[in-house]
C-alpha cells in the first residue's frame, strides 16, 4: 500500500476526532465546582457589598481570624470596643463547594467556629456583620 496525501489527511482527521471525543468525555466526567454557587445573586447586590467593604476599610483596626490548632477552632475577633449585632461567617475552599460552611452569630465580640472538619489547604473567610447601625463586609484568606 502506498502512503499518499489522501491517506495522511484521513489519518490526521481521525486522530483529531479521537482527541476531541476524549476531551469531551473527560470534561463531562468531572462535575463543575464553582467558588460561589450563588454568583448571580452576588452580582445583583454588588453595590451593597462594595459599600460594606468601604465601611470595613474605614475601620482603624480590622477583625482578626486565627486558627487555634490546640482547640481545633477558628476564632474571629472584632476590633476592640465593637460588638456585632448580627452577621455571618462564611468559610469556603476554592477547590470545591462541598466543604462550604456558614455560621450565623448575634450580639458578640468574637465568634468561635469548630474547625475539626476543616481540611488542610487554603480557606477563604468572609465576614458579613452589622454593628453600631452600619453594615460591614471583610474577607481574608487562611491556610490551615
């Protein structure tokens, strides 16, 4: 059998079709994991979140987030003299949405979250609270 241009083109397009089919099968075998599942709702309230971030940036001292390995807990402390009336702490990983954790709180100056189930890696911590009649939003990254 003689190898000519026609045979080469058929082999090339066959190889290309097999590669594309393999790529499609591979992408459908992994579920899509977004960092935020409600990204559309977050986009609609972007201006509110921006104002909350500006209020938090105007604070003289920002809240602190510490991981206590001995107690296996995540401790969120508000600036001295500030007591949060209500709010939530949202912890999530970039890798998956399965491990997301949201903890509500009310009338406190610090929040302790049991972190025994936190997997090792990079965690995003979002703090959304209201104190002294103003709403605040602050986010940070924590590596466990």
